[in-house]
């Protein structure tokens, strides 16, 4: 019995409070769990570019990202938007549970000792945040004028000398639209930070 206790004492994850979003308190354990889940919950999920377990700058960055996801979900709830069906959540949980067993992060996940209830909450936060973010991006109106296109035309001609003019203008239009969406997102994120209580405790004030 003593050896078992010593084993868990040695390998248990040391967690700390790292942030506050609306009425939610976040711990480093939660952040590590969300990072792993986010990289494995669907086939085209973004690859994990942090080292695990998260430390210093990686932990601070991942905490900021998760805090924003909590704010996005809080905003979705306030408008009763981007709700999830039980089947949506179940599919992603089944996929994740299968993927984590074969993943290089399985040991990191096991150390966190995430319960089924905690995993369900992790999935609900991630899925609803992604769903509402997509809805928000689709709602942005992004008119592109010929003046804006022509302002970039000469530089694009230098960078893509073999591209036809019509294709070049279309590429400029796509890039301008992406730039404007990112700008609108930054403004929305800033609005959420003022609308709700949010604090990354790892950022020195």
C-alpha cells in the first residue's frame, strides 16, 4: 500500500490556479487537458505545438487561449447560440478516447487523471467555442473595394510575376478578406475582455 501511495505522490500532476474567466476558475491541470484534447478531438484538429507538461511561456500562452474560449462560450450562452446536440459531443468524445490511447501524449493525459465528467466539460467548452467562433466569422460582412485591390496590385505582381491579372486580383481579394476578418475578430475578442471578468494570473501586471 505504501508503495502505491508513493507512486501516485511521485507522478500526480501538480496543479495551480492560472486564470479566471467570467465565473470560471482555471487551473494548470485544466489547461494541459484542454491542450491535449484540442489536438486529438477530430481528424483535422490542429497539431500540438507546445511541449508537455506546459511550463512558463507555453503555459501562459495556452492559458490565454483557453480563457478566450471560455469567454466565447459565455457569450454564446448569453445569446443562446451555438448549442450542442448530445450526438455532436458523443462523437468527439468517442474519437478522442480512441485517439489518446494511440497518442504520444497518452502518458501526459493519464497523469492528469481527468474524470469522465471533466472530459465532458472539456469537450463542451471546446466544441461550443469553435461552433460560435465559426458562426461569428460567417456573420462578418467584408466588402472589398477596387481601390484596396489596386493598392496591393504592384507588390503582388512582384511576388507572383507569372500569375494572370484576374487570378492575381482574386488572390488579393481573398487575402484582404482574411485580413479584415482577423481584424474584426481582434476587436470582438477585446470586446469580450471588457464585457466579462478575465484574468491570466501568469501575466505579470
